[in-house]
C-alpha cells in the first residue's frame, strides 16, 4: 500500500517572516518588532495567529541558519495567541501593545482616526484634500510622524502649509473634540477616501501592451494615427513597445550588426537582468569562445542595481532603434515574429 503524504501550502511574504520570528524566540523577536510600525506589526501579528503547525521542511527552508535547532523537532506547535501577546508586550510595553493586540485578535482595523493608522498615505491624503486645515492638522497630529510626513507630501501646497502651521500651535485636544474628530473621520473623511479611490486601468504602457499583440500592419496604422493626434504620446507608446525582449524578433544577422555597436561592459550589465531567451539569442550569435567568456562573467558578476540593468538595456535599445531608422536592421516589437 503506498505511503500517504500530505502537503502544506507554501508560505509567502509575511507568513515567512512570522515563522522566522517564532523560531527566534520571544526575546529576539521582541527586539526586531520594536523597529516595525503599527501596520507592519498588525500584519505580522495576524500571520502569527493564523499559523498553527509548521512542518520541519518549511522551517528549514525559511530559517536555514537555524537548521541544527530545527532538526531536533519534527514541527512547531504554536500557542500563537499567548506567543504574540508575550512578544508584543516585551517589544512595546503593556500599554502600547494593548492597542495592537486589540486590532489583531478582534480582526478589526479600529475606528475614527485610529483606523487611518492602518491605511495607505495616498488614500488618506485623498480623503483630506477637501477638509478644513484644522481637521487636517488634528488628523496629522494623531498619526505617526513618518506616516503624517508621507501624507503631507501628497497634499496641495496651500493646504499642507496651513495644516502644518496649525499642527505647530496645537497643544492639547479636549476629549470632546477628539470624539467629534473621530466621528468626522468615520462619516466624512472615510467617505471621501472611498470616493477618491481609483483603479489604474489604462495609460501608455497598457496601450503599448495591446498594440504589441496586434498584426504588424494594424499596429503600424494605429500607432501612426496616435502620433498624428499626439506626437509625444505616440513616441512614448512606441518606446514602451520596443523593449529589450524585442531583440528576439531580430534576425541573426541583425543581432550581429547590433553587437558591433555595443560595448562588452554594457552588454554584460544588460544581460544580467535579461530573459533566458534573449541571452541565448545573443550568445548564439557570438563565437563559441566569446559566448563562454560572457557566460562566465555573468556567473561571477556581483549583484547589480536594477536601475543599472535598465539603463544598459535602454542604451542597447537606443542603438537598435538608430540602426533600424538607418535601415541597417529590422526591429519589431516584443513578441512579434518576422518571416
């Protein structure tokens, strides 16, 4: 009879962080949690409460530096509520921990101004945009300094200047005024936040993605019409269509022509962040010795900033566009196959 096995869904993101903290123990975990903001604490706390049994393989994969300790047990059986309470009290003190624990175990995000502490700064700024500067000042004074600063940076200049002036002159908020503020936030500001919420569904990048999937003739006709209506927009869309992966559409002869225009240093950095298909296309058009050296250099290469990779790729694509405009190569868009 075959052995029955069970599989556990892979843990990601905040769940993995929760496992690490739980494996570290309360003292070490508390030291780390002191450096997290309320929103991060809330996410970690919720993740901890949802973890009940983690198998050894998962722990070994996530916390590989603690393999020796983890291998002594087959699993972690977690008393998650007591653990997170103990860790947060050690990290924040009993008074501050109480508010965070209430959010975690009540599975709520609070009400009034307190609810804003768990929201995105851009959403809050949108909700405050049309409020009186005094209301904005009271809200900013009730939030963490880093969150308030992010919100201020997103407000209209006149509003943020007046609001900060009022923040500077605030001293104490009477309990009655605080209750009124909480009520205003719940009834008015939260409604404004909901009304201001939008989803980004279009833009030049989306247009480029759609055009890149059309027949070549149709694509050219539409792009020409866009350029007639708005030359800058048409140029931006065209740039977004001709990405580094567009090199896959080049013939071997065109790749060889392009490589003569590109420095080895630029090519090395550009290929560091390239898809395997592009790497293979380029190396397939080099001598065997040159391709081997390039492959060795890529393997030995230290980490590179993504911005440096993007700059190198843009430099190569600029050379490709110049050659295409001169009629020396034929450059298609990403995914376009030439015959």
